[in-house]
C-alpha cells in the first residue's frame, strides 16, 4: 500500500476528550467539558422539534442542494441562494475549498496559531503552507500580505481567531482586502460570529459585494448548539460558490441537520440568549483571572485563552483529575489553556478547580 506521501506524517485530529472517557478512566462521577467551544445551553426547542419530525423519513435521501434551508438563510442574510454552499460543519467547507482550489505546490497563507483544519486540509492537497506568527494574539495582516506571491491561492483569516479569541476590526479587514490581489481567495472563517459584541467587529457578508475574491464561513455548531448534527455554510459570489459545490459530496448534509438549521434560524431569541449569557460568563472569567493574576487574551468568542503560568499540559492533566476538561498544547502558547465559556455553575466549578490546581502545583514547586 502506498498512500500519498504528503499525508503519511499527518496526525489524526485530536478532539477534546469525551466526558464518558474521562469518567471511566479517572472514576469520576461528575465531569464538565469546556474543551470544544460547545454551546452549554443545548439548542433551540424549535430545532429539536424539527429533528423529531424528520425521523419518519429516514429512508429518503436529503435534498442535496438544501433548498429549503438555503431559501430561509438567503433571505435572512440578504444574499441569493446561489451564493450559499452547505457542508457537514464548516470544517467540511474548509475541506472542499482546499479540494477545489489547491493543487500540489500552490501556496496558501495562514496565521500561526489558528484553527488547525486550514493547514491540515492544505497539506492533504500537497500545497505549500506559509504560516505567519500572530502578533499579540492577533492576525498580522501586513505580515500575511507580504507573503502573497503569484503562486498564492488562498489566504485564511479566522475572525474571531481560534484559539486566541481576538478579532480583526472592520477597518483592518477592509484595508487588508483592498491590498489582496484578485487572484487570491480570502477565506474569512466566522465560526464565532454570533458571539461577537465589539462594535468594530465586521460582518464579512456585507463585504461580498465589494470583494469578489472573498468567501465567508459560518456554522450551526457553536451559537446555535447543533454541533452533533454537523451543518455549516459558506457565502460568496456565485462563481466561487459554484466551484465549491462542484467538489461537494452529493448528499453531504442530512435531512435532520437541514431541518434543524432552518428551525434554528427561525428562533433568533435563543441565539440572543446564548450571546448574552456567554458575555456574562466571559466577564466573570476575566474578573477571576485578574483576581488570580493570570494574563488572558480579550475574547469576542465563547472561549478564553488564559496563561496558567505553568506547563499547560500539566495544568490540563491536573484539571482533568478534578473533572474539568479544557484544551492545551499550542506550540506558541505552552503555558496557556483554552477554556470554553460554560453555564454559570460550570464556570464557577472551573475557576475553583483551577485555583486548587495552581495552589497544589505552587506548593509542590
Ligand atoms: C468550531 C470551528 C469551526 C467549525 O466547526 P464545524 O462544527 O465543522 O462547523 C470552524 N472554524 C473554527 C475556527 C472553529 O473553531
């Protein structure tokens, strides 16, 4: 057997540890997972009802074009239906964009650190990856522009950025897009769009009219609480979206996911509630990190990257033993952990566990 040589070294994606596994391994009854930026409030009741309704049609293929969902979404976003492509999560759109745009030797520019799937999928296509270090946790847009050549096919901007939670402002983004050559596709990943409250945070969809080489990614996994159902989307000019649809699997998204997403869009009050509860959680965490003298990046998302001051992997491990799962292990942030904002109760339990862990580790030196 001889797989493509460029995939041999690739890691299998390591998701946040599942709750059941941690319970079993450590003999804990209560475990909270604040590792994958999941919505602690579940999803809209309307979405649940829509999913139940689909169970009777389990034997029928879904609509490959997601026409009903596309119609609902297009009217809410103020775009045409042929400006939308759906995927099994926006991760699937990332995969499709790489498949459609990158050939061996093509160049693609991204931040370092950012969402791992841009690099992963670009490597599968044998593209040349150019990573530009973050500056103070933020995309270095000038540094990224300086790396663009005639061979550059895609530039990735994650806004807010995962794992730092920082944003590129409207002004910074427009100045950047003005300078990106037209032959380069700019992928603007707005997975946490619904959580952002900063008035300077740009809505990428409003920029599509001006910039034809832009594609915006969003997902129902985070603010809409539908991560289990796997549905996300891309928005762009019809000609860009057509290329992505050309490489899409015919029946990629399920009937239940399409119905759930459509119903979720009809319940904006649920997302408003999640946004405001999330922001309260963020403010609480800021307060506690300041009390514990821990530095953190200000966030516009539903997670915070905080400096525990010690090896993040050992803090991760010690928190796990107390029944709290977080995320750790970023190359450029070896002492930082990323914690998803949970319910008020979960946030308090996390802070208490973190305080215990840091105290224990300080005593033991
Ligand atoms: C969570 C996340 C996604 C997509 O998740 P899906 O569940 O595949 O929709 C995309 N980009 C970033 C930055 C994310 O954090």
